[in-house]
C-alpha cells in the first residue's frame, strides 16, 4: 500500500475523533477552560522559559497543549493535518480567551504554508508514531527553528511501542519493530473500534497505521539538522494508561508494576539549534 493510502486512513480517523475528544473526560475541555493545564508536569519544568517567545507546536490536535503553552506565556502557533482539529482548536482558543493561531497542514509540507521561524518548536505525546520518515520530520524541526532556538519533545518511548497488545498471552513480550521500517509497524494496520479517550463511542474509521522510530534514529536525525542536544531523559512513568497492565501512582502517573526500572515509558529531549 503506498504511503498516501496510510496517510488517508489515519487522517480519516483523526478527523472523526476530534468531536469525540472534545466531549471526552479524557481530554477534559471543561477543566482546561477552568484554567487547568494539559501539559505533563515535566514539560514546563524541562522546557526553557517560554514567556514572550514564539512557539510552533507540530501535530497540535485540537490545541489544548498548544494553548497550555500560551498560558505559560508563549505566543503560539499549532499545525495539524486534520481540518476538524484545526477548527476545534481555533474554537477552543476563542471560547477560552487564550490566544493562539492554528494552521491546517501536512507536517512534511508545513514550510509551504508557514513562512517564518520560531524561538521554540515543540512536539507532544502521541505524534511521531504517525510519521513514516523521521529524517523528513527532523528537517521540518530544523527548518522552523531560529538560530539559538529551542526544540523540546516529550513522547511515548519507542521501546514501549514494540510491546504486544493487551490480548497477548505475555503482553510484555516484543511483538513489533523498534527501528523505522518502510512498511508500518503492523502492515495490516491497527483496528480500534473505539479510540483511546474511552467514551464508548464507536469509530467508523477503525484502521490506522503507525511507524516505530528508534531513539538513536531520532536523536541522530536531529543532530544532523544542526541541533545540539542538551539532555535526553528516559522516564519510568507514563502520562496516560498506554497498556492495561500499568499501575497508577499517587502522582497520577502510570508505571510498570513492581519493576519500573525495567522499561522506559516516555522520553524527553531539549536541543538548541546551532547559530
Ligand atoms: C495524539 S495527537 C497529538 C496529541 C497532542 N499531544 C494532544 O494530546 O493534544 C496526534 C496528532 O497528529 C496529527 N497528525 C498525524 N499525522 C499527521 C501528519 N502527517 N501531518 C500533520 N499532522 C498529523 C493528528 O491529526 C493528531 O492531531
């Protein structure tokens, strides 16, 4: 199947999921409107001070994380290939009174619709797995950063995404590729009757395709774009229940039961574009 067909299937699912997510308790639009941030605790702690800085959020979905950075003081722009997501993000900005600009664009074509550079480029959880080509992604990151600009990412760990699903006999065994492959991780696609926001609403567009990218592949691709890595953290905690076997700690974060030291669940990185 050509990449365009995988992309079309993914876009149909993302377009359809936006309304469900806006209504879901998982995303908590009401809580956001009441002033809650949707950023994970380590994000503002690890990111530079963003006050007064222009910030580009790649794959922004319906803008809650983007607007949370605006609440931290950034002047924010979000891009996403889903027109439904971009409309919902603009609506959320208006309704919450938190300023933000939202632009519909395929990630790989973003330089065709945005003709400017940013102080900060940001990517949040659940973004990279939808991209077939990590080097194409790192070129986009490098393109949009001003010299001296900061790139920050928090993501699900690629090792976690190699694990078998919850229905397998041993859900902790490795079932899917770690490294980037030409074909999606599961060439047949993932079938999800419902999406991860668990509202119980059924999806029409149930089949999606995703790709693994090894941590070394990601980091090396960023270095090759002239980014100097300041840190790479691998986290024992996960911001959401990615697998049913995860246990929740008092801090609200999810962990591997009994042996959190055995598997990284998220990673974060900050880098500066060399002048
Ligand atoms: C899990 S969401 C990111 C979520 C974000 N961290 C949040 O929870 O608000 C992934 C986003 O990537 C977008 N996306 C997927 N493939 C894309 C592509 N090729 N170009 C641009 N956006 C894409 C989807 O539309 C979706 O909004």
